[in-house]
């Protein structure tokens, strides 16, 4: 009964946290002193937000981000398809000198930059779409007002966007509903930190200058810890009886550690350097593709926290280089929990003492690791793959 009481207390707390507090005008008034303390002049703040209303399109977008609501294989295959691969190869060919120069200057794989460009804006094609690209100060004000799980980060980006707008004569930069700017969609806080004039014209314009966008993202990736000359990872096969709890991204081990336990690359390929630190990643359970990931994969998650996003960028990088599709098929008949059920899963794992993260319905690596521990406690293969069946089992466990 105590577990059940705690469970419902968490549920009430999580639901309340996701709601706006007060009205939008009050929110803007309360933000004013913090924005001024962080470098926005009082006059600019008042002029920029004067008459501002919330963007009515944003709340639904907050709830339905495809990175967190779409099966990983659907997310990847929608974005890494034959047409996009072909467009990407043509775009890189047209801009080969620029990509080569930026890659050499910053030590970042040009194909990786091309893949980010392709996933983020379809090689710049969406930048002229007014339904997707809009003034980001209003969008970020609305996102921050909504108080989603990354409220602190959203507020920092809003203040950064205000600073960029002030530097631009009071005109808001344009970008996505979540505030990302330019060809490779960099958030405002990182534009301030890493914005780079790639074309030498004395300005930093990530929207109109591909050179500025590439240089900024390359610098950002290096700041996140990108290691030159290291691949993102490898698709692998696991032997029967393998201990799936070794799928732990908190501890990178040399490839040799896994090779000694029977892990092999698919299609008979060899590992290039057994000393490379990696972690085992199992995005779709014991029946789906499995990967040894390097630290550069985690860098992609620094760019966008979603594993689906990082997987799509990594796979498109390989496809732009001429690589083929994954060898192991995805478990396409899987039935997944809905948003309320995903939140219930996190609540139950927290009530069982297995999870300490946010109750936001985003089933990322922390939630998956917690569920793997639950599976191990039940004598199951601890692959951490959360399905509708996982919801039913956890709901029963906290009754």
C-alpha cells in the first residue's frame, strides 16, 4: 500500500510539473529581471516582448516530438531513405571543397556534418518553409512557458535568443519551434558559445551561410568531445547466453572486452582496433540490431539527446559514404506503450527504487537501464527494451 501511495504521489507531481504557471504575460514579466541579469538590456527586452502572445502550435509539438514517440526503426527509415541518401550525396558533391575545408580545419568527419545537415533540414530544403521556420523568441517563450521537463535548458535558450535578437537590432533569429537555428539547427545557447564565421564575411549567419553553419557545428562537436578519426560505432552479433546487463553506456570498455565474450561484427567484418573504447547498445531488444558504440556516438547525443536522432545521423553518415542498411532486422511487430503508459512505467520503476529520473514519458537510456534491472530481478533477459508488456508487468509489480 505504501508503494501504491508513493506511485500516485509521483503521478500527481509529474502531471503538475508539465503545466504552465500563471498567464503568459505574467511569465514574461517574471522572466524580465533574469534576462536583464544575463545580458539583455531592459529596453531591448521590453521592445522584443511587447505584445507577444504564445505560439498556439507549440504545445502540441512539445507533446509529440518524433524522437520520443516513434519506434526507432520508423524514425530512422523515414529520415534515412533512398531519396535523402541520393540528395545528400549530390549536395556533398556540390559543396565538396567547403566540406573538405571545414573537416580539415576542425577534425570532424565531413560525412558526419553532411548527415546532420540532412537529418536537421534536408540539406537546407526546409529553411524556406514558414510553417516550420519561424521567429524563435516567441517559440522559445512559449516552450519555456509550457514548463516541459527541460525547463531550465529552455529558459537558457530563450535568454540566449533574446541576446541574439538584441544584437540583430531587436529582430528575432528564425529557426525551429524549439529554437534551433540554421542549416544544422544549433540551439541559441550554443550559437553564442560556438558561433563561427565560416565564410569570412565578418558575420555569423547560420541560416543563410552554409559555411557558417558547418563551422559552428564542427566547433560545437569538438567542444562536446568529438574525437577525430574515430567511427560512431559498429553493428554486432551477440552469442547465446550473453549477459545483457553489460549494455551499460556509463562504462566504456575496449572492444577486446566484448570480443573475448563472443561479440563479433556483422557480415564477417573485422574490428579495426580492439583497443577502441566502446559500450554495448541494444535499442530494440534481444531480437533487434545491436551495436558497439564509441564516445563519438555520445557526442551526437550531446547535439540532440534522443538516441533515435543519434542513430539516424550515424546511419546516414555511413550511407552517404556508400555503406548499406543494417544486417539484423528490426522487431516491427512490437506493441509500444502510449504516453500515459510510459509515464506509468517510470512511476513504477521509481516506486520500486530502480529509477531516479524525470517522469516525462521519454524512455531514454536511464529508463531503459532501470527496466533492465527489473527484468534481471524477474529472471528475464535484461535487454531493457520497453514494450506494452513491460507496462503491464510493472503495473502488476507495484499493486
